[in-house]
C-alpha cells in the first residue's frame, strides 16, 4: 500500500467515481477512486496531492 506523496490529475469523472492519472507516470493505469474520498470541488484536470490516505487539491 502506497501512502504517498503522489501527484495525480483528474483524468475523467464518471458518476460517483473519478479516474486519476499519476503525474510523471503517464504509462501507469488510471486509478479509479470513489468521489466521496476526494474534495467535492474537483473537476476534470484538477491536480491532487495524495499523502497518508488523504487527497487534497494542489495549490497553483
């Protein structure tokens, strides 16, 4: 189990799930995550920071 830190970009939102692309590792398969575990204001293209089993939006 990976506790991070890992950067992700929201590649796609599909209903109650979001598909995340790992930053810097585009060949990696998209990670499917329940939207309930993510910040509610995410949109496609949002950059996320994952660490210690928590996702937060990266500041620009």
